[in-house]
C-alpha cells in the first residue's frame, strides 16, 4: 500500500516568528491609517478649512 504524501496531522511551527504575522499586519495597517489621518490634519491646518472642504466638494462633484 502506498503511504499518504502528507502526515495525518499538520506539523507544528516552532519558529520564533510563528503566529506573529497577523499582529505585524495589524500594526502596519494601523500605522498606515495613522499616517493618513496625520497627513489630512496637516493639510487642513496648512491650507485652512475653506480650501480643505473645497477640495472635498470638488472631488465629490467629479465623481458624481
């Protein structure tokens, strides 16, 4: 009889980085989101509220 190519139960990953990938991706996403928010606030304070909302309104008008 031929033996199965894979074991009946999966092998365990005992490496130091096992299980850290979701956490790293979560922190990277949170960091990217934080940079976007900080960038938007910086533009708002630099150009003022009127220009900021004018750009948003122009973008909505271009989409619809």
